């Protein structure tokens, strides 16, 4: 019985301290959601810069094309008419990235982010960006 209670208590502690991000809480510039219908995307942006076919480098993608807003792009799926955010660049068109109440910009610091993710921010590592 003690072991069973210990397992339940550990599960409760883990779930209380769990840090996750709800995809529906992600917004570009405070208004463009992570996943959006193409007909809804057009009025929310100042301008879609281009719609390009999937490059050969991304031939494993199931998307039909890429929709660019500045350097940020969404993958577009023709059958569902859905656009799904894939790459985010801060530039003149995309100036902020909201995750619920957290707002990230090109000036966001490591210290600012660590305030929201204290238990998971004990150490950080550099990430490599493919193709850079």
C-alpha cells in the first residue's frame, strides 16, 4: 500500500510541475494561430509574400506548398485548406511570438524565458540549425 501511495504521490507531483505548451495558445503577432485555414490567414496578415512548391530538400513533407510571410513560413495542405506554422523568423512582418501570456521577440533574453520555465531551465545547450 505504501508503494502504491508513493507512486500516486509522485504522479501528482510530476503533473503539477509539468510544463507544456498548448498549440492553440501560440500566436504570431498576437493574432495568427499556429494552425489556420488559408481563407482566415489572408485577412490576418498584411500580405502573404509568396506561395512556393515544396523544395526538393523537403521532399519528405506531406504539405503541398509553403506560404511565406516575410521569412516565416507555414506548410499548406490543399485537401484540408490548413496552414501549419513550421518556421518562425522575427523580421518586419513577424515581430512577436505569443505562447499564452508569454511574449517572445527578437530581444527576448534567456533570463526572461527562465522565469517561466524554472524547473526545466537548469542548463541550456546550443542548438544547430540545419543548413546554417
